[in-house]
């Protein structure tokens, strides 16, 4: 079972959200992070249901992503320096 899938998205962002994300939920992947390079944010999706995630939060560069498995990662440590 995949506990966390991390997708890095720049120009692929629309496809990652509209095409890939529902497939990940349908496959039962527990948590997905989309690292949105255009917005410099990490989108955290949890609680997979039938082709959708029931919970989503967007974490900006001055925040941490609270992974559902007992740790958090600072967004600035994930994003590239600009």
C-alpha cells in the first residue's frame, strides 16, 4: 500500500489535478502531495474516496505540511530557492 505519493507539478499542474489525482484516490493511495511550483505551495490531499480526496489543504512556503503519519515537513525545505 502506498502511504504517500508526491507529485511535482509545473506546467503539468492542470493534468495532475484533473487526471492523475482521481486515479490516485481510486487506487486507494492514502495521501498525495502536489508540489505546485507555479504557486510555490504544497497541496495535501487525504482521505481517499471514490475517485476523489475528501480532505485538502494548501500549505504555503512559510508553513509545514502535516503528513498524516506522525511528522511534518517545512514547505520551504521542499520548494526550490527563487
